[in-house]
C-alpha cells in the first residue's frame, strides 16, 4: 500500500476507533485483519525505555503522581487487580464481601505472599496488619500523604485522626491571640502568610480508624456511609500494604531509595540511580510467577528522551519511543518509521479542563485585582468558553485526528455506567455531544461582559496569565494556539493572553499556589463512580479555588453546587438516581463556565515492542501502569496489527 493510502486508512481508522471509545460499551467493529504478529521474546526478555523526568519519592503511600506510581504499581500489589478487559480479579485478596448496606467490607487475604528486599531476599510474610499499618500512616497528617482524602472521605475515624494530627502538627508554630469576638485563640499563618485562627480538633487515636486486622489473613474496613464502589478504590496507592516492622526500622528513610522499600509485587526495584537508571527485576518469590513474562524493565535517564528515542528505537537500543506530535506527519510518510508507528489506547483515567483561578496570587504586573473582577463575571467566563477552539488546540498533540480527542464533560464518556453511560444522564447529556466553539456566541458574551465589567470598574484588555509545563512536548504549542485563537475571536482590545513556561520540576506547585489566571488542569479517577470527579471542585481543593471567590453570584453558585454534590453522594441504593444527581451538579459547573473540558488522557503515537492490549486495564487507579501480563515482542505493531488488536479488545471490554 502506498504512503498516501496508508495515511488515509490511518485517519479513517482513528475516527472509527475513537468514536467507539467515546460511546463506551461493545460497539460493532470492522473484522480484524489477518496481519501477522511478531513473535514474543521467549528468553531474557528485557524491556528498555528512556525517561526524562525523575521521581521525587519512592514512598507510594504519600504520592499520587503517575510518574512515581509507575514504579510502585509494579513492585507492590493491591488487594485486587484488573484483567486486560477491565474485569476485577483477586490479587492479595482472594475474595471479598460486604454487609447489606455496604458500610463494612471484608477481604480474605492470600496466604504465603512474601515481602522481599531489593536483592530478592525474603523478609516477612504479608498479613492484614500491613494494610492497617498503611492506613495509620496515610491518615497521619505528619506524613503529608497526597492520597489521604481517599481515607478521610470514606473510612470511619480517618478524618478525625487526620484532623487531630494536623492540629498537633500546627500547634508548635501557633501563637496566642484573640478572635473577632475577643476570645483567646491560637493563631497560625495560612498559605498566603496571613494569620488565621487555628481550629481546635477533638482528640482522636489511630485505633479509631476503621481498618482492622480481624486475624492475620482477614482485613475489615468500616466506612462512614454506604459505598457500593469501595472495591474499586483499593487498587490505588494509599491502600497498598506496608510492613510495620520494616517502617519502624528505617523511619523517615522509607521510600528514599530502593534499599528502604520492601516488595511483594511482580518486580523488585533492584537498581535505583537517580539521573542515570532504574531497573525492575522479576521477583523470584512472586505469588503468580507465570503471569510475569518480561524478566527485566530497564529505564535509562536521558534529558533529551523526547528527541532521541525514535532514533534509538530504530537502532535497536530501546524498545519504546514516543513520536512527538510535530514529527508525526513526516514520520508517517517515511516507510522506515511508518510500519512501526501506532497510536496508544485512549484512556479515561484522567480528564483535562481549562480552569479559571478565583484566588489570583500572581505578580502585580498581571493585574490580579482586575482579573478578580473579570473571573467573577459569568459572561466573561462564557466568552472564553465559546471562543476556545478545542480542535485547533488539540492539533498540537495530534495532527492526524484532533477532533476525535475532544471531551465535552468533566466526567469522561465511557468512564462509568449504571443502566447507561453517565454522560447520557440528566442535565449533563446536553453537553456530552456539544461543540462549545461559536464565534457568534463568544462575541455576544463579550458585549455583555464589557458592559458589566466596565460598570464594576474593570479595565481592558484583561490580562490572562496562563502557564504550561515545559516537560510536555506539545503543551507549549497548544498554549500558543489557544492564545492566537482566543485573541483572534475576542480581540486584543478585550483580552491579553500571556503565556509563560512553568518550572521543569514542581510545576503543580504553581497551580496550588494560584500563580495563574487560566490553566489546563487534570484529575485522575480514584474509583469507578462519578463522585471521584467532584473532588477538584470541593471546598479546600487546590485547583481553581471557587470556594475563595469574592463575587456574591459566584459564591451562591458554589454553594448550590456543594449542596447538589452532597445530595448526590447520599444516594447509594439506586445507581441511576445517583448518576442523575451527579449529572445535575456537573451541569452547573459547565453551564456557568467554571470548567472548560478539552480532552481525557492524551492519546499519542509510538513505536513499542509491547502489545498494550495484553496489559491490565481500568479507567482509574494503577492498572495500566503495570508490566504484569505483558509480553515483549521483537518488533513494534504495525497499524494493521494495532487495528486488529484494538477490535478484539473492544469486543471483549468488560465481558
């Protein structure tokens, strides 16, 4: 087949493939082709890849970052795991059950699972006490676990213990003062450096947390409410086990190097040399050795990985190379590359949206006070909403078929279903298939916003500070497209989009500090329910700080959203009714321009000697990060092979 025909077939295939993904469920597909597959490597299967971003910790109990969890997911197992079609399977737990109202869950553990050190030496046997130890550690505010909310939001006693330890942690830095009523209080400085009252917390003990070892192989979780989806939560980092005796021995060194970790997963982190290499070696003591087909995974550090990996792949020096979006078209036209390039499987584990910051903490030159007026004006927000050409923006990451990447809702299509896909429910359904881009609507909103903001004392153009992460190969280009598009539609008399590169490391700290006006943000699902997508918008979240908004109308809308979410969470016995309620809450955010969805987990292109469809799969958690169940092949899949594999996988998904 000549190159042009191949490209046309490729584009058509991608339209079909992502249409199926967006619909969720089992959709009829074209018959798989009979393209031959490359043979798997039978002996000494060593998978090699480059990485450009170093991890900051190996402590899987405190991090939720994908880069760091990629290691953890392969070296420490969870109570449950998933097969390659999204079906839940036993892992460290052989079976599980709940009481009638799903407030108490019991897991019966697999006996004989071993903890080993970095050299593969057996150290201890895994027991239910190891899960209790992790719960105690994660809920202790002294450890600053990013995933603590997964306990405090659902496990009995977890919030109380977390609040008590946070209070004790703050006390040494508190000073005596008085509140507005003249009462004696303790004062602490908040993130903005302002003094505020330190709220007292009731004393709580670690034993009050509802995680209990009934015996060595029986684990019990007591929850604060009915939670029918709880099993889907326990495949994430905070619910991973940890050995208490080992943690007591190493203390604060836990997770600082491979020497200060124990392993019970398919692999051991046998080598850990930051800025050089890290090596995962097959665990000889693993409880399911026949499911581990790759003997070793070698990660080699290279700051220029994005630009050199493709050349190294063709030279046989690595087994995977991502194809940058700016080179994709040219490489697809080159036969030496084209026969090895295929897309990755689009995922719904992360959702991305452009968010506005309601608590601007950026430099005076970007006029935070003026931005504060603008962002609290709904017509201003909706003018940006309507002027955002998302297809054009996504062409920065996928020049072949950007339209198929567009996501219209906060909760992705295909993520969760009751009797139907979540995005077909209630008020959110009207957004699910809607392209928001409309120059006419944008100019109408602009006209209304100019009148209202002028009366409020705002000046024009409104400066919109937006940051991008320079470690992302396409984010800078996307930001430039967004700037040009918004200013072209709305006019530079109205807005001035200012693009800045954020830091190479610690980029998330810029968002958490509110150092932006508009930013592309994301959230990763923690469990199989739409509730997980409400977390970035709750009071106290470090996302767009709606709860700190100064505008009365914004405050009222946030209060309404909060009540809608509260009502939805309370519905646990009728999943259709529950989905309807969450859809009503999500629609409020979309209707009033608080979040502008753009895409789910990025689909990109690569040359890879793995067949991703053999790997574990779930639209949340760590399943897709694992090498267990995967084989190493001698060559990368061709496009036709990928199409056949995708068709087969899609037909069996969830079956």
